[in-house]
C-alpha cells in the first residue's frame, strides 16, 4: 500500500468506523474511479482516469480528494491535491495525505500529535504538518504524500547495504524525536514509510501515542493546573488549601470511583503520567508487606489489589520488557527496542519476528530467545520478580547471529523451492510461524536440550556437548568464525539495541556512532 498509514493500536466499534467512512469517503465515491477507490493512489493512476471524472467532489475548501488511502480505528487517510492546482497537469500537482481523525479520539491525543508534528517534524525523517482544519467535528491533518510499499513486500529483498541504510535513517528520525524528550511509543515498519521504487525517502509518522519523558520540553502532559501567571513556588504553597475534610465534603460513603479525595488523610489524588489516578490506597505496599512475595503463588489479598499503572501503549511484538513488566519509569529506550526488533527482522528475513500476542506470551517468547536468567535479572533491575515453571527456568539464551543465520537459510531455501527446514524454524518459539521444541526424544536425537539442534548448527550462545548434563560446565561460547555478509558489527549492534535492561540499552545517538555504520558493503 503506497500510502501514509495510520496504525490501529486500540479497539473501536464498527459503527464508529462506518460513520467516519460515511463522512469522508462515500461523498467521493460517486465521482471517483474504481482504481482510485481501491487504494492505487499515485500520479499514474490519476492520469489514467477519464478526463470527465477528474473533477472530484470537493469535501474541504482548499483540497480535492482523489480517494481513500487507508482507514484505521482512529482515522481515515485520503489522497488529495490543492484545489488551486486543478488546472495543472496531473503529474505537476502537489499531492498531500489528509488524515481525518475520528471525533471519538481524545482531544489530548490529537493535541499531542499536532504538537509533535509542528515542533519536531519536517526534518530528519520526521513527518511534518503542512495544514490543518476541522470538518464535521473531526480534525484534519495535512501532510506531504509519501509513497510507500508494504514492508512485507520488500524487506526480504534488501541487500546488506540497503539494510544498513534503512536502520540508519530510522535511528536518525528517533534521534530527532528523542532529543526533544519524546517517546514515539509505536515504532514499527508501517509507521516508518519507505518505498524502494520511489527513491530513498524515509519518514517516521503517527505520533498519536507519543509520550513525553521527564526531560521533555514540549509539554505533552497537558495544561498546568496552576494559572500561567503564577510561579511554581506559589502553586506549591497554595496546594494544601485545596484539601477538604472527607466527612464535610461528601454526603455519601466514599467509593473507589470518587476522584475528589481519598480516605487516608483527605489528600486529593493526582493524575500520573499514564493518565490514570494514583492515590495512597492504590500504591502497592513494600514487597515485604505480604507473605506471598517471592513465591510462585498469589494470596487472596494481593488478588484484589488494583492493577499497576504503567504506560502500555504500543503494538504487540514491538514492546520491550519494561512495558510488559509494567515498569512506570519508561524512557526513550522503548523506541530503541522497537528499532532492534525491526533490525532483527531484516537480518533474519523473518517478519514479524515476535507476534501479536498477549503480554505473558510475549514474555515467554523473550525468555525463549534471551534466556531465563537474563530476563530474571532484567525484572530485578525493574523492581519486579519473574516466576516461571522449571522447564522455562532451564532456558538458555540463543545467539542472535546464529538465530538470524538459521532463519535466513530457511527463507533462502524456500525461495529456491527446496523447502529447507520444511517450514520448521528450528524449534524457536517466536511468533513468525515456528514451533516450540518437540520434547526429550528430539533432544537425545539432536544433542542440544535447549534448541534441539545438532551440535554443528546449535543456536545457543554456549554449546553443550552431546550427552552432557544440564549443570555441566564444559559448554563453550559460540564463536564468530562463520561470519556472513553482514559482518560481526551488525550483530553486535543488534545485541545493543535488544538489551533487555533498559538502563543499559544503547541510545539513538550512540547507535549512529556504532562501527556498523562505517562498514562498506
């Protein structure tokens, strides 16, 4: 789909989507050729349309809509040209993508997206805002039209040099966003527009889920509760005056749904960074307060506690461990992990690498790839405790280099028609269509009890001799003697991008200085 694409990251009713399409598309269908309605929105398709049908129905004052590009839960994107340029030849008209956001979207979400596009966009591969308007209760955002090909159609054909260029351009965009203290939160191929057939344009789009860090300078958290003319110190001094005794303020029993004051001292609850309310009653007690802490079971007292509040926005398969573990203090490292997952897909020729599954299944996939001990240490660094069954706790990490080589061999074998691997991805439990290990019989037959592969093709970071026990220390680290066309620097950067501990994960600026980008392919 060569279009600007809106990501679907949340649920929405079919009636709302149908109503939105009625206001943006149905009015155009009467005079729009079928090839434009089907999504083939480019200059050549417009030129091929009948001359008598070129004058499309004008929905907005300044633009003429030529067809819908894409439709998501929160918006509809259409291709348009300026009304003032309709006298020009079709190929000479400037093309724009108009994103019409549904009226059901929260105003804060819309304002956040507009602010990011205005302050950050327009340079260094970040989408900019050309124009904006309101139409029948909806907000329209006008951007330059960027032709795009679906990622799954070209990612496996990219050469090592093109993979390097793709990752560099993505990191350039993330560096621009992160320098402003903003987390994009939805980095994925469909939000990083690129078309190999239409030049080397790269654009990062869709800031609907963007969130500001503690060091942010764009004020994405919403208006300050104090007047703009008041100094911060004065606001802090006046805040206690707003406290009202509970028994005098409320004439009915206090409920959990009340947001005025809580029953622990009458202190008003304050909104947290995730948009919810944090009160003294909802703060989790210290770990030592409950006898079930550290055990593989949860007591009845803990079962009725409110869920932990932490930002969880994003697309499954691209969310890092800190999001899955509901760590509240998330940083721009969230986007770096997503970039690493994209890089992993490019190197392995497997897309998507991690699938669209629930949080616990996603954690299980990470344990399968990175090993239990590493994920347990990551959870501990995030003040979390990770409990698994004995079989999962025995999981040892795979070598990302060998994992990529394994999946590439399967991909190339399928392309050649030999069916290498027989559709089985070597027993790696990732969501690209592969299957988990088959059991002890295959362990004995193949030799490795972790990846179920023969010793010479073992995927583990440390090899174990055939017949060796699980506690044997004779394992040797996998070497880089069989380097491939990407070179060792590519896999070293991949390891840094996919560091499970966000406190040690590489930044976009540091990644751009990595030796991998000095390699000449």
